[in-house]
C-alpha cells in the first residue's frame, strides 16, 4: 500500500509547486500535461518496486524465473541481455522507416505553411499524415518489441534537434536519429554504472531526464503564449 501512496504523494508535491504559476497563466490542457509528466516520471521510478511488491510472488509460482525477469525488463525498458540477433530483427524495419521518413521530409516542410497553403501547392495532406503515422508506428513498434517501453527519447531528441538546426525536416530527421541514439547509449551507460553492482532499467533514466525536459517545453510555450 505504501508504494502507490508514494507515487501519488510525489506527483502532488511536484505539481503543486507549479499550480499557482500555471493556473494564473496557463490553460487547463497545459496543467493536465504538466501533471501527466510529473506522474510519468515518478511512476517510472517506482514501477519496478510496485510490480515486485504486488505480483512477483504470484507470478513466480506460475512463470519460469527467466521469463518473469524478461517481462519486468520489458515493462521498464532495458537493453540488458539484447544481442546482435535483436539488431538483425530491427534492421529491416529501421532502414525502411528511416528511408521513407527521409524521402518525405521535403514534403513535410510544406506543413509549416498550413494545411490550406500546402493543399493549394498540390500536397495531399491526408495521405502524408497517414503515411507519417504508419512510419512512426513501424519504427516505434519494432523498437518497443525488442527494448521495451523506453519513454521520452522520442520527445527529447527531436526538440533538441530543432533547437540546434531549426525545423527543416531534411536535416531534422537524420539528426534526430543520431541524437536519440546518443541519448539512449548515454542513458544505458548511466543505468549500468550509477548504482553498481545494481543495474537500473534504462527507462528509469530516460524518464528522469525526460519529465523535466517536457515540463520546460510546456512552461516555455506558455510564456510565449502569455507574451504574444
């Protein structure tokens, strides 16, 4: 019982510090997103303990130990135990998804002009939106199937890229891949070394990095809306 209470308490402490600032200058959607980000970060930190506390004894009597550990590892997101066979499994989907994303990146630049302007220039808005969703689903689904639910990498990498080089997707797409890969490797290294010999799941590290980054984006967006 103590761990779920800890999650809620930590979430409330984090969000209450923003409440006076947010409610005076932000809309309800921004407040909801801030609360969600705080909850996600805290939940990742204690998810492993919650799972172990509530279900490990039940599952251990029915599921082989190795399978149980793999399940917990996937839920938290981890690169531990992955081998070149995992890379081989991901490679076709990654190459196909990246090539398609890079090929349509000049068309995606036209979205900046707005839907009406892009349509008047001959761009099929519905087709390209559907294609973007399919590409994102293939890339994300294939990665999650191997490494588990590693959160916030897809949030941090594109925004850092946009801060560095702007919004030209011809360059944003490949650089986001590179920055995402570097972020994941650094996070995994930190997860393996911070609390040696205990190895954390990389999803915990990315959540700790990603939640404050997400809050910063929301607050900066809110400030610009108030100013302008």
